[in-house]
């Protein structure tokens, strides 16, 4: 419960920032979450101690780490809400309540796959991922011959294409060669695929 409360606060901060309030007060966060201010204070203090937020002058500011976590939860919420509302016919407010419960347990991979399914089955627009945090290793950073595992795909216009090509979190890829313009050719499940720099830099990876 404590972890989910912290994630709720980080998600609320991301939504408020998206709506133009990047430095909300504790009271404003509580109103957004429909909770008492006292129920928000404890998770905020925990988040401040662990470095996800900074509390200064009565306002709360997300750190890059806090923004990454909150943005990921916000995206999961929107994917789940879209599924419940568009595929199961639930009312938007009911769909949102269900999404609030499940967003804390669904994995990044499951959310990505559900996002792709919604695009295929219902023609719904892809819910984009958040920008990768600064310093995240991406495909375009590595030399030829490196064996890598995809850790995250930051969806842009090529999200559907990447999914169709099997480039998903958890999949191992080999960087076969670099091509002009910082593009790369990778091998995925025996197939060689050329990716431009614009696509490769949005695919987070780690050494196998």
C-alpha cells in the first residue's frame, strides 16, 4: 500500500505538470488525488528522503528519477483506462478507477503489449512512452558486435513498427553494424533490421 501511495503521488505530479502546474503544493496534490492532505504527507516525505521529489518553499518538485517513475505509471493508467473504456465498454470514471488499482502491478512489457493490441484491435492511437532519462544507454551508443537486451522502448511514430519487428522489452538483439548517420543494423531472432538514429536512440538497452 505504501509503495502504491508513493506511485500515486508521483503520477499526480506528472499529470499536474502536464497541465501546467510543475510546482504544486501538498494541498493541490491532495485535491487532485481526492484525499486528505494528511494522507499525502507521509508518502511525500518518503519520496523526498529517497530522492524522487524535492520539497522547497511549500512546493513539490519532481526529480528526474521521480519524473521517470511517475510518467511510467501515468502511461500504464492511460493504457488500462483505454482498454476498459474502449474494449470493455466501461464508463470513463469506472475505467479510471480500475486502472488506478491495476497500474501498480502490471509490468512494462505487459503494458507495451496491451498498448500494441489496442492499436491493432481497435485502431486506437498508441499511448506514447515518456522520454528516456538522460544517460540511459540506447542502441545508437554501442559498437558493432555488441550483444544487448532491450530494456525499454520509448514509443514515437515507429512504435507499431518496432512491435511488429519483435523489438520489445526483454528481447536480445545483436548490433551487426553501424550505418551512415549513426543508424544501426541489428539482428533480432535471425533477421537483420536497419534502424535510423531517430529510432535507435529511443530504444534503451543493456549488455547481456
